């Protein structure tokens, strides 16, 4: 099957779900993907109740105030991607799975990140938000790519800025000829709330962030889903096939939910795959 000729992507939309189920679905979609025969896919979803997600290599006890998390009943889950802590609340989240040959060519893994986030620039601009990559707009001499425990505190070259503020975050992982990427689009800025669960709290780590609300966008979630899927379709020149999880994906999700994403050994410690 020549996926570039088919120009068809699966579109899977799931309602806001608990963090463990969201991450189990994301990994199930990655695990079930066959780069030789599977259609590439885009998933759109949300989080309910709010949750904290850790980057794949973080240790919960080192970066989070676990006592406060427990007191507030905030769930902690671990992503399959790297990066820092993200507080997921009032956001639209996407994930995508594809083979390298199913997207426009890129010169490097870093460049593929630019390719795969281009639809987000289109999405923000459709909403009337002037958004650009950090590398294109930050003042000369600004340090990019610094690792931070709190995701929104740092800026990578292809992070998206609006008015100089970081809006959302994205992370990528490659596995067996497959690209997996997911990211968050904050509807309301909850970075300050997320920062309150960190062991180290520097106010400036939340000050450089933004959400759709800061730019006067309060559109209904269904409208935003329509706009982001249209931006994706136009940017990549593809059509969507509305879909749900396959039987294999459902089985993988159920297995991952029980044996990984509801366990402290994975979520807090990051037990080796």
C-alpha cells in the first residue's frame, strides 16, 4: 500500500477521559501501527478529570510534590514521550501516528518536528492568532532547547509562540519505523496551577505561557475540533476517514491500562519497557 498516494488518514475522536486511559489509548495506537500497511492517524481528545503527565524519563518524587498531588486527588501518569511535566486541564489534545514516508520529507528528526507541527500554526492562524516558531521570532541570542522539569518553562526551536508566549507543547517519539507525536492546546491557561504541584516553583516558569483565552478565543470545543481537523487536512493535503479503535487497539489499550497506566511502578518510577 502506498500511503502517500492514498492521501487518507484515520481520524479518531474520543471524549475527555482520565489520564490513564488517554495514555493507554495513545500507546495502543502506537503499538498496533504497522508502518508497511496501516493508514496514518490523527486522534483528538481531552482530559477529565485534570491530570499531570510526566515525561518518559522523569521520576515523580524528584519533580513533583507528591503529598500535594495526593491531597488534591490529582492523578499522575507517564507519557511514552520525553520532556517535562504537563498539567492537563481545559485543553484540546492531539496525537498522531504515521510512517516517515507518509508525511512530507524532512531533512532530520528535528526538521520532522517542524513538518508535523505546521498544521498547528495554520490552526492558530485560522483562529486569528499570530503564531510562529520560537526560532523565527525570539530575540537574537535567546537560548533555545534548555531542558526543564516543567514543560512550559523551556522553549525549543519549533515550539509555537504567540505574542512571544509559548502556547501548548508537543513531543515526539520514534519506534520501529513509526513516528508518534502528541501535543496539548490549552483553552484556558492553567500553567500556574500545574506549577503549584512542582517541587521547585519559580513563578517565571508559568509567566511565559499562553492559551486560546488570552487571545479572545472562547469557541466551543466542537468548533475547535472542526478547525484543527480542517487545518490538518489542508496543510497535509489529506482526507479523513472517521474511525474508532480497532479490536486490536482496544485489546492493547485494555492491557496497557491494567498493566502499565494504573500502576505506580510505571507512572511514578518509569519501569523499563
